[in-house]
C-alpha cells in the first residue's frame, strides 16, 4: 500500500487507460476520485471494482474541457477531502482522417478535450499543492506526441503540446517539491483501438517487438511508480511505454 492516505484525481477514468490507472492506484491504497463525462454505468463499474480491492473512492461527473466546471468540482474535492496529492490527466479523444478533411470544430474538440483540460485541472490543483509543498502530476500523452502520426495530425499536435507542457511545468514546480511527468503509451488494448479489424490487429502486433498490444493495467502500474517515493528524483520526463514499437 505504497500510496496509502493519498487522494488521487483521475480524469477520463470510466474506461480504457483511465480505468486501468484508477484501479492500480486503488490497489496501492489511494482514495481515487473517478472523473468522467458521460457514462454513469461504466463509472459505477469502476467504483465497484475499486471497492472489491477494499479501497475507497468517489465518482464525479463533469466536462474537464470546461474551466468553470473544473474549477467548481476540484474546489469541492479539496473542501470535502482536504487535498489532492495526485493528479492524473488522462481524459482524451482521437479522430482518424486526412488533415485536409479536418474541420475547425474537430480541432477545437480535440484541443479542448486533450490539451485545455490539462491546463484546467493543473491550474487549480497546482495552487493547492503549492500550499502543501508537495504533489505529483502525471499527464497521459502518446507515442504520437513524440513522433507524430499520419492521419492523426490534430491528435498528435495535442499530445506533443502535453509533452512540452509537462517538461516546462516540472522545471517551474520542482523547487516547490511538486513532480510532473508524462507517459506516452503505444498501442494499448482499449476501446479507442477497437476500430481495428482482426487482420489489422495482427499486422500491427507483428510491428511491435513484444508482439502484442499493451494493457491498461501496465500503464496504471507505471503511473503508480511515478507517484510513489521510488520515483522521488524523477520529474520532467516523458516515459514511453510501447513494447519497443518506436
């Protein structure tokens, strides 16, 4: 229980990587606040799994792309639970298609969900962490934030910005005892990759040296490490977890 007594907020935690992160944090004793936007039933299922481990948590439904909603809800969390020790910025969406077919609406939607949400949560949580002189932030990026992906230009741009945001904020907050890192997952076995046919999945697995997709709990375990005292000298890093794909 290396995170016992910690309060963790995980955005986009009702499914996929966010769910995997929430469960791994809970296994290590953290009180996990599950943020989600739409799917009440999925969030309830995550909470049930957390309770199975004998852990505790809470569900909070709001749109992290809205600064006002985020401000109100995070202030409520701090008032009710006294602190936020761990912030995991995971909420994100992806759209695949040619850049020339992209619209301004798609740009705004991806940037607001993937990038502006990171500003919204961090802007508020950092102030609380500064008052205590400690805290950990982990931003979920992507391998495409490192190198870019054809037909995912806007998504790649949003994740690349998260990488730079992470490195800059880490330098700014390090003197105050707050660590900021990012994880760049490769191909993870989640709903986001459900659009692949079985043939496409097989072809993709053959390009990954470990010969398989990653699992959400593997990203979760990396998050746990970064949030633990074992990573006390690690900050400003973008850690790639991709089975040596890139």
